[in-house]
C-alpha cells in the first residue's frame, strides 16, 4: 500500500517517534511505501512529497520537532484546498493517509475523509485537548518543561519575596496549567475552564502573605479568563486558532495583583519552550504505540478513525466522534490544583 504521512498544527516532542514507528512498522511488517508530505496539509495541497525510508528515521527517536515539518493550513477553509489535496493524492497514487495532529489537523482530516479518502489520525498536542484520548503526544514533555520552570522560579520567588505569575500554553484548556501547577506546587492555577475573580485572588494572596508566606506562584493558562461580572474587564475571542496574545493575560493578572496587594510581582511566559526539546520516554512510547496502531488499523481496513489512549490501552475511536470536540480539564483536577496552597 502507498501510505501518505503528515504532521500538522503546532509541533511538539514525540512526533518523530510516531513518524519512525509508521515507517518502521509500515515498511518492515507489511512492505508498504510511506510517502511523507512536508508541512502538514499545505504540503499535501502543494504536492510537496518526501518519500521516507528506514535511513530517514535513523536516530530521530529522541529528537524534538517533526522531521516532516508542519504548518497551520486547513484545506477545507482554503480556496480550492480540498481539490488540491485530492489531486495530489491521485498523482502520488496514495491509497491512505496517516495524519498526526491536534484539533485543527483532525478537523481537516475529517473533512478530507468525507470526500472518500481513507484516513487514520494520531492525536498530538501539548495542550492535551483532543477529545477521545486520555493523552496526546507532546503533553507529558510540555508538563515536564513547565514543572521544571516552576521549580526554578520557586527559588527566585522565595529569595525576593515576590508573587511570580507563570504563563503556560493552553488556549482553550488548562491541562498543562493544572498538571504543572500541581507538580510544581503553585499556590493558584488559572484555567479557561474555571474563570477567575481577581479580587478573590488578591484577597487570598494578602491573607496568605499575612499568615505565613513570603512569596507565591500563580500559574496562568494563556486562555484563562476572568469570570463575568467580576471587576477585571477582559475580552478574549478565541476560536480554533486562537486570537490569544501570548503573555497578555499573565501581564494583566500580574498588574492587577500588584495594584491590589502592593506585592512585588513578576511575569514569566514559558511560550514555545514547552513545545521543544528531547521528548520524555512516555512521549516516545506513546508516539511509537500510536504509529504502530495507525499502520495496523489501515492493514485491517479501519479508516476514519483516530488512535487513542484509554487507561493503559491503545484503541481506535471514530474520527467524527472526536474531531472538533472539546476536552476540558475535569473539575476534580482544577480543585486539586487550587486546594494545596
Ligand atoms: O500547539 C498548541 C499551542 O501550543 C497553543 O497552546 C498555543 O496557543 C499555540 O500552539 C501557539 O501556536 P503558534 O506556534 O502557531 O504560535
């Protein structure tokens, strides 16, 4: 079989493990040809191919990023995009596609699948907000990076008696914020799922510093928003590709805290550092498992599905059940993140 392979959307650590697994298993077990497309759906629309052999995936297991390149491009919303995709697939005699991506790429995958293309999707995103799977490739490494940063910020916060506001990624879900917040011992974690009241935050910090503490760490997901009717005015129109400005919410939260409490406050925006670097073993393993499962799915004739982790098991879920669906952080995790201060 000639299988097309692409990585779309924001990159993350663990993508190369998935690419490697598709190539190794696809060629080694079944004798398939793996035709990579550069830069996600854009490369498919433009016919930008890169056939992959075993030598292309040598030494990539522990590397960050994606050897295929990636882009935020969606054929269904570009002029003539779906036709261009179809014609490349025909020209290259691609019989099925494996698409590795987050919500945007998977949404595009479901649109392309509707035109009759055989597709298996693999979820990746540091935001961990793809529905239907417990975890997506890249999330664990991002949480590790963010936790390490919070650990480092702890010592400087304590030395200077400051409130440190740390912004992590997460446009529409606060998965990194809650997990890194818990692991790093943050006092408060602000997420898109639980809109905050800045006056309560300021009251809490004043009380905490009066009672026993000399410093505090507040982790803010970039998509966090104040609750309606509270005193901080803030409008964020975030859609699929976010009109979220990196650093904006954390700068504002820090300014409001400083104004209300008088505490010396600083901001750290972790940004893309969360997306890079050596993947943790768990992301290499997840990428490898999803890559093997995707190739096996095609071999068994299962298409329009996504590989997913449920508990300890890798399963296949229908693409239409997950594409475009939200996966908010459950209230229990948010509560835990804010209950340990
Ligand atoms: O990959 C998801 C994500 O990391 C979001 O959390 C973040 O808002 C966005 O990507 C940043 O995207 P870009 O790299 O295109 O600026």
